[in-house]
């Protein structure tokens, strides 16, 4: 699977703390092995994100992504639960 990064994702990722970046890389690798691993809590979103999916990075940090095709996804945003779903 190939992961593309939206400019908003890149900008917010750069602002994360070192431990959050490390945790993201761990979860990204897990996502590449199995996007529906239970640790990721991969789920569809509703509201302004209808048609988009989310995975958990930490207890509060989420990645919002869109499926481009069967072999590609676009990571759109990374932020805390409360900031993403206002």
C-alpha cells in the first residue's frame, strides 16, 4: 500500500512532539501491514468527514485519511480528537 500525505498533514506532523512522531511511525507501519488491526480502531467518519476514515495513533491523537484506490491512501490530517471533530 502506498501512503500519500496532504500538505495539512505534513504541516501538523512537523509540529508534533518527538514521542508522538515515533508513535505515529509505529502505527503507520502497523497500518501498512494491516489497515484494520484492532489497535488502530480504524473506522468510518460522519458529518463533515463523511466518506473519510480515521485511525488512532495514541489515546487522543488521530489520523484522518481517504482511500484513493485499493493500493493507495491519502493521510489528510493528524490532530487530537477534540481538534479534529469540533
